C-alpha cells in the first residue's frame, strides 16, 4: 500500500520559532491556509481511501480541503500528534531547540532510551505512532496522514528500510511537505519520495520564518 505523510500548514509558532507541541495547539496562518488549499490539486491523481489527522487543530485544518474535495471523513487519531517538548514547551532559544532535536534524532537512530526533559522517551513515541499508522493503513491501498514535522521525520528515519537515520537530520520537511512510502506495518516501509517544499511549490514556502523543525541546521 501507499502512505503519504503530510506535515501541517504553517502556524504562528512556526513563524516565531517556538517549540509548540501542546494540545489543542494553534491554528494556521494565512499562508498555512493557502498551503492547505492546494493539497487537493497536488494529490489529484492519487486514489485516496483514508484521510487521518492528529488531535492537534493544525493538522485537521490542513486536512480539511482534501477531505472536502474527496468527500471523505477526517479520522482523528490519538497517537499521531507532535513529539511532546515537555519542559521545553514554548521555548525558542538555541539551547532548548538543540536539546529537543538531539533527543528526537537519537530516537530515529535507535536510542529509544533518550528522554525529553519533562516528557517521554522514544519507546512511548513509537508505540503510539506505530499503532495509529497500522490502523490508518488497514484495509486500504492509499492513505494520507496529516501529522507534524518532528514526528514524521523521526518515524520515517526509524521505519523506512532504505533511509539512513541521518537523512532525516540533513533533509528538512517544510509545512505541507510530503513523505511518500510504500509497504505495510508487517512487511516494513520503503521511502519513495521526500519533499522539502510545500506541495504547492516554492511560492508557498516561507523562508523568512525561524521554524526550528523545518531547518534544524542552526541548532544541531
């Protein structure tokens, strides 16, 4: 089967460079709404059977135009939300962002014992994310999952059999960037494509924002 993982559209916290993982989270900026609006045309040729979003508002808003276009219900899954920042929540200083990114990329490289300050370790993240990916991909051939930058990068790094962990460190995932995989939870996943720009193209990328999850190069 085919699995599309799509990061949500731009949020105010992305622009400010803040670690923002709490529920229910912010909505989208005007640019984020425009990014979401072009997703239906970008995926026009895909025979999508399921649309799944996390419990955070921004993913559901991003999924809305596609769900309306395909006349499909947005399935809200409790385990697809962003990796909790714990005591780093709301911070944007270099040291805090670096700590966050070092922890999540350790998980992607296999060190699941690393613990986010005031939050969880990698075992807890993969347990919840794996469970919802399995549910989302059951009995369908093509599913679209709307999730979050850090969560998508770390999960893909660990689960794509042809993707070295450092690929997720060195390759960013902009708002509404798409990761495409084929396979299944039982047989494993193969990375097909990794988009470093919004599905609508370069004109919908905001290079002026200080989003630490989009461009971690300044922090790690």
